[in-house]
C-alpha cells in the first residue's frame, strides 16, 4: 500500500487489513489441506487395508450393538480385534462417523482425514500462541502460515491422513495437547485440557504411551518458569492426567497387553543373547568378555542402529517408507527440495529463537524412540508423532532464505516455484495414478472385489470356502458385505493361537483357511482362492485381478 494511502488509515484499519490478508492466506492453506485429504477419499487407496477394515467393522459393531466384534460391551481399554488389542478411541470416533454418514469406506476414513486438516490449523495456532506468549516479532506471521502450509502439502501427512490410521489420530491429539499447554502457560485452566488431550493420544495408538511421558518431561524442562507460576493448575492437571490414564494401566501391564509389544520390539530378539553368550564362552567367560559382550550392550547398539535408520536420506527424501501404505515409493517422506530448508531451519531457529528451536528438536528426537524399539525401521507410521516438527524446521529454513536473499528474491521465488511445483505434481501423479495400479495387492484388493462379486449369489450355495493366503479375509467379507454384527457375535468360530492372535475359522456359511488343506469340500460350495488352491474338478466362474492386471483370486464352484 503506498504511503499516501496509509496516511488515511488509522492504526486499527491497518491491523484489520493485515488480519484480513492473514485469514485469506490461512483459508487457502486449509482449502488445499482439505482437497489433498478428501479428494477421492473413498476410492484411493483402492481398498481398505485389513487394519482399516477391522477398525471400521468394530466401529460398525459398536454403533449397531454397543459391543465389539467379539461381543465385549463398550470396551474402554482395548478392542481385541485380531488379537492386536487396538486402543479404543479411533474406533469410537469412527463409530460416530458411521452413525452420521453411513457405513462406507469414505466414512471409515473420515475421522483421520478431518483431524488431519485440523492438525494443519493447529500448527498455525501453536506457533501463533508461542509468539504471543514470548512476544516474538522476529518472524511475525510468516512462520506460522508457512508451517501450516508445509504440513498441508506434506507427502508424509497427506498419505497417512487419507487412511484410518490410529497414529494420525494420535498425532492430532498430541499437537492439540502441546498447543493447549502453551495457552496454559498464561491461563492455567488450559493446562488441564492440554494434559487430557495428551492422555487421549494414549487411548489412540501405542507409540504415545512411550512418547508422551518423554514429551512432558521436555515441556517441564523448557517451560518450567512459567509452569511454576501456574503450579496450582499444574498439579490439578497432573492429577487429572493420572486419573484418566489409570484405566489403561491394568491392560498395559497384563499378559495380553504385553503381547503386541513382545511381537514387535527388538528386546525380544533372542539372537542378541545367544550371540553374547557365544562370545563370552569363546573367551572363557572372563570378566572382561562379560563386560564387553553384554547382551545389554548388544540391545543398546541395536536400538541406536534402528534409531538412526530414520535419518536415512533415501527414506526421507527419495523413496520413503518401504511400505506403500505409508509412501508412494517414488517420493520420500519429504520433497527433495526440503533437505536444504530443513538443515537451514534447524540452524536458524536454534540460533535465533533458541528455546523454540530446542523444544522442537527435542520433540523430534524423542518422537523417534518408540519406533527405534521396534524391529521394522525406518517406520513412517510409528514416527508420525514427530510431525509437525520437521515441517516447522523446513518452513523456518524457507522463511530465513527469503530474508537472506534480498537482491535475487524474485529469481529465487521463481526457481523455488518451478522446482517445488514439479516435485509436488509428480507426487500427486504417483499417488493418484501409479500407487493404486502398482500396489493394490498391499490393500488385499482381491478380497474386496470377491466380497462384492459374490454378495448377490451367495445364497445359492451351502458353503463358501475362502483362502486366507493374503491374510485375514474374514474382515473384508464382514465389512464389504455389511454383515450384521449381532449375528457375527453369535455364530463366529474363533480360536486364539499361542501368541494371542484371534483366528476366525468360520461364521455362517463362510469357512476360512487354505482350500487345499480342507479335509472335505462339500457339493454346492463356492471356492475363492489363488488358482493353485482351486481343485481341478471345480468349475471356474470368474477371475479376480489386481489393478496392475495380475491375477489375485479365482471364484469357482463345486
């Protein structure tokens, strides 16, 4: 605005004009975030994954009968599901979505997508709140808007928001909790809400059960002076947090609660102990050998190796997580151009706004701890709780780049738009075109098609045999045929293996397991399985194909 025009404006007019521009920019960012998370939400990914189907059907069961799929009344600590004992909150949120929108893939994914958009808004609020609390003017409004935009277009966050992942719900509650605690530094009442939000994340995903206590320690360390001024509300918040966490404790400490942990954690790897014992034996079980070749040292080294896997350049910027549910496999968890801004952002934020920079770095580093304790690394899902720290560092690097490059500012903006625009469009193309075509099998897409294919004709057959070669087919047939939960609760034939996992062997006329292992296949039966499991005497009715043209299942009759 020219100076001669500004003279006719009061200070309030200038503030209103500035606020109006900020609202417009923020609204555009939220619109972009919404489009990226909701466009073709019920179509891409091409099928529910087995975990999504499990969450969706348990939510449907709660919505219809107030019981989970196995008949347990309103579980508050866990849902047994496959025997992986899912935290309950995501399932209850999905039940609300199904109640409002009906039972569909879109409705099952809605809570994750919706809270993904709200997470973008919370990033903006979080930085604005920190600015107000600390009276920071060094980055004005730009960092909060840039941080929100960075999360809005993030490949990591958009992909996970488009599926019903418990980790994505937990990330929302963690960001909300930090934001409310920052507000609570000035108004203590918000501390209670902040702690309760962090407790909500414990009811949503397993990683926060390790991460949240570490995060709270960091909050106390970095903001202890202001927290001391709110000590009354701090004690009330601590008490409320403990009380609302207590219902989880019996399950977490129980043998059932330990099953999932023992399944995935590195400390259950007996090979470390065997190797340590072998080395000690080779060296005559000397004191020095027991000190050097201690199993605890072995586990610690393994932990560090798993921890630093998450800083792999190929994983972060070029190929992403090896699991196509978490990345396109052709774009990293971040756009390649962000590598420069991430490094710059860490340096500038720590050097110019030390407390904020160190707190975000602490959040990032301790957020990797739960994933480093597991066997599969790097793991984008278990480390989603580190968002939005990466994006805020990247945004900060971009912000300070604009300040440093004044003479060549417009050339820099042009170059940045061309490179980042190409990378962004490339990511969208790979996600919406190549990902479903190349990886539909990773969502057990064949079971979805088979369930829909036989729905109209199933009543003609006395038995339906379905191969479990691709894993847990029962949940796809329950979900895509909208089988009545009350009926399933009463007639399921379920066994539990030595690891605590549920196996649904049959329900109604459906029988699950390797078709070739069935002792007897009765006449007037339908068979669904890979071609090598279908008996030669069966009459083939239809072939089921993945989106890449590869044969998935054969439907035949006896």
